[in-house]
C-alpha cells in the first residue's frame, strides 16, 4: 500500500514520497481577510484539512502552514471604509475565519503567518531577484520579468507568449510587459498607513511575493505539498513558482494539489459574482456545519460540487442517521477491524477518495462484527473524516423518563392502548421519543 496523489504540475497521479523520511511540509493558501469567508473558500480549507488528517493517519508527521493575507488592495480599502486601522480590520475577519474553520472541525494549522509580519523576508527576496536581473524597477513599483523565467506558466499550461517584451500602451504602472507582475508597489496616498521603507523605495508588497516569503521562512526553500483552490493556479501559484525558483534555483514545490469549485446554478461561487453563501447563512437555515463537511466528503475533492439546500438537506439527514446508529452501538470501544481499516486506507491512498471512504462507515455499521468493534472502527475512520463522531455521546436518560417508559410498557402488556398513547405523548413533550422493537422500546432524546 502506498499513497498516490494527483499532482497538478504533472497532471497525473504520483506516488507520494516526502523529502525527509516521514516528515511532510504542507503549505495551504489561507484567506485574504477583508470579508467573511464563503463556503467555496471553506471547501479548499476542508480539503487541505482532510489531506493533513490523511497524512497523519498514515503515520506521517505533518507541519502545516496556512497564511493570512492581511495587506492588499481589498484589506486597505476595507479598513478605510470602516475607519479603522488595517490591523484591527484584518484581525476581525481573521477571527471570523477561524471561528468558521473550528465549526467545520478543521484542525488548527501548526503555523499561521500573517503577511505584514514577513515584510523583511519579502524585501530580501525582491533584492535577490533584482540582483539576478529577474526583476526591474518601474515608476510605480518593482516587477518580475516573466520573459526571463524558464518554464513560466507550466503549472497552468500557458502557451509561451511572443510579446513579453513589448511595452504596454498607456500602462499607468509602466510595466515592460502586460504579463509581468508586481513584487512591490510604490506608495500612493490611497494606501494610507500601509507603507514600509525599503532600499528600493517605500511602499507595500504585491500579493504573490507574500506567500513565497511565508512558505520559505517556515518550511524551507522546497516544500512537499502546496494546496489551494483551482482558481489559484493562475496567476498566484504560477507566479509563486517563478519568483521562488528565480531566487533559489531549486524546485519550489514537489506536489501541487488543488480542490474543485463550489458552483451555484452551475456557476462558480465567488464574491465578484455575488452568488456566495456563508456558513452563518447555512446555520441560520437550520443546518449543521458538519452537514456541509459531510456534503464535501461525498464528492471527490478535485470534482466541482453543485451546491443547493436540497443536497445539503440530504447530507444532514444522512449525518443525523449516522449519529443515531452510532449511539446505538453503546459506550464501549472494542478493537478496530483490520479488514475494514485496510479497505479504508486503500480508499485514502487512491488520491483521497473520500466518497468511498465514507461508504465504509456505513458498511461497518451493517457488518456482523461486534458493536464495540464497530464503534472503535468508526471512531478510527473519523480521525480522517472529521464529522464529529468523537463528540457524539449517548444521552443520559433521566429516571423520570425511564419510569414512564416502564409504565407504558406495562400498559401495552395489559393492552391498555389509550394509556400507553398518553404516556408516549407525555414522554415526547419532555423531549424524548420511543422506538418500539422486539426487545422493547428504545428511548432517545429528540
């Protein structure tokens, strides 16, 4: 058995082999904290969490970094609209982001770097690119010259352009090519207090250089896995590769992994389109955040997911049924079933095939193994799935309810159906339900 993952760079499944024995360096693109994250953003985070959980389950030691982009055009503009400092503004949305990830049972990253804390590292990278002639100074900033980047655009399968050195007409940024990208933006009045002094001019960083600086500082010049949504392949990840490898001369990322879009009415969910749904909205409509996680697990991470409330309702019903059946297994843990665990691992090693892995939970419930072994096996699987089974406990039934259930059972034996029905109704008013079976009535909390 061996883990295979789909590498966007090669566009095929590859055997995963980390650089250092069982240690995995994992960089996952985090949020730009200028507004609430939507459920499309949370899909990318859930995918990277599932990957991390899978690696840990397979006995790898994972060092995960999830960055916070806390300085760019949107964060600066947002802070000015709300008449607050950039730090106060971005901190608010950072806290809301991690509130949502906690609700989704997404593990806290090992390191959470913020772009504004890595300005000195960015300056050093830009200076090296200038020294190597891979970047140039313009009237409005420092730009990366993509014509000098060997293999530029390979990740995104871009065709080699022939006009890379033609000067852009009426380009206010003074770039030498329409395709060159900003490493550093020189100060403008509208930037307000978002400004830093550098040897090449005061200003603020471009978006792409931020991730290179944060990943290199925390994970080294070459990292094992870099994750994000499909929309980040170009230009963000493409530009990360160009500037990072331009500085070091080494491979920047060994395995690139990207999750598919969340679509609404077959159109990508995006703030620019205006078709977003937040986790708060889902909760307001009566859904559990973990029902959304279950919904995501039912779809392979690379496939697009068409979201609607009817599909989410189906996932919530399935999750509630799973919780109920899990509670029926009792409180004791037995032994993890080796055959089912082997099948579960095989699913994970097939490029994180969570739909198949999830189906094994139901197969375990329907199997003829002991209930305590079922419970231990399913809890073991939930280390990867993260659907909250470790927090599902059997409800402690009050003595009053137990006595009422016993009275009802005596009434049934006596064929006093009217009294039995009255007692059932009283039990339901108190927040419990009875499920009749050949072995007697089971009491469950509503």
